[in-house]
């Protein structure tokens, strides 16, 4: 049974930490939004720390996160931003206290390492969603979805895709995150079991050949064959190469999974985009795909 952290209520304390890259400036607007939800926001030392491109050295980032993992008064931990660096500290963390009293871990991009670890090792749900660094550019809908996920309100997403997938419906536990990070975690203790799951993927700044390589690696490892469904989010900021690859990210992915029979949708509002909707990893969801519309209920 996958553990679900207690949903938040007004008056709860939450923490903001930076397990990876340093913040380029103030996140005061994001703090104000979180406080408007009735939450008391505690700021970690890493929010203002710097060590080259990181939010403090590895020791500081691990200690900052560890303190909030252990603190029973903190009901959720939100990563200030992604970047790179979480994998450098993940094996230094002690999740004993967290495992006894699970709390929400929130983030995306590089924070996929923490989200995947929470499900694979600790059998605990987490939230893939907007971070304080992205709050100022986030759509109101994406921030509302994060609030609903944290407070335990129902989430229902409906949209019309611009790239055709495969119709069908599926029910299963949701897994996923940044494709680069999920591929990097293969073979480690933080690797999620893909069998009978509904997978969502997204990435940013990766050439089509790199997306092709990562997807084929997952296919060769047997990760794609036993899914119940595939949700393809944003694959944006792909720079043009001098010699074109000959296929878009969507075409690359479809060519690799078209032989399977599970439902597949594209252009889902998740990833490095303003409309990055909250996704609860480890939660049982319903996915309904037709030629004209996509609906996800979690």
C-alpha cells in the first residue's frame, strides 16, 4: 500500500529548500502566494546560499533538507528550484523520521530524483508541480492545481491535444517526471517500478536524437512494454541542429511506442512550461483518451 502524506490544512508549516541549483533572486512573490493559502512558510538556509552554481555545497544542501525531513512540525517540503545537484546528496539523506511520518515533497525537473526516491524506496506519494522559482510565470491554473494537490482536493484535467495519440482508457498508479532524470536513475535504488503504471514524461532543451536515445534505452530495458498508459508532456526549447534529425519529439516518441496497445496522449500540460499542472506520483488515476479530448482524474 502506497503511503499518502497527510493533506495540508490552514496553519500548517511548510519549508522551502534548494537541493540543487542556487536561486538567482528573491522568491518573495511565491512566499506571499503560499501564505495566502494559509500556510506558514519556513525558509531553509539554501534559499540564499551559493556555492558555484549550487545552492550551497553538498554538505549544506544535504543538512538543510535533512533538518526539514526530520522536523515533525514541517508538513511539506517544496524545492525552490531544480537545475542540477539533487543526485549529489540523495544518498547522504536519512529518511528514517520521514518514513515514520511522511510529508509532501514538491518539485519537478531535477527534483525528479527526490520524487522517484520517495516512491521507489519509501513507498510514499509526492507532488510533481510548480516551484517558487517558477511561481511568477506560472498560470493561475497550475498554481491552483498545486494548492488542490496539497490540500487534498480533487484534480481533473481536460484538454484537446495537437498531436494524435492512441485512444483508450486506463486506470493505474501514476509515475513519471523528467525523462533525463528518470533515465539516469535506472539501475539505482531510486528507480521506480514501471510495471502496470501510467507513466508521464517531460523534458526541456534536449535534441530529438537525445530523446530518441533515452526512449530507446527505456524500451530496451523493458520499461515501456508493461505500462498501462503513457502521458507525454512538454518537450520544449529544442534548438535546431545543423543537420535536422527528421522528426519532432512527439514523432520520435510515437515511433517507439506505437507497437504497444495502451492509450497514449501528447501535449499534456506538464513540464518546463508556465501551465505545469500538479501530478501526484504514486496515486491511482483514471486516464481517458479519445481523438478529440484527453481527461485525467486524480
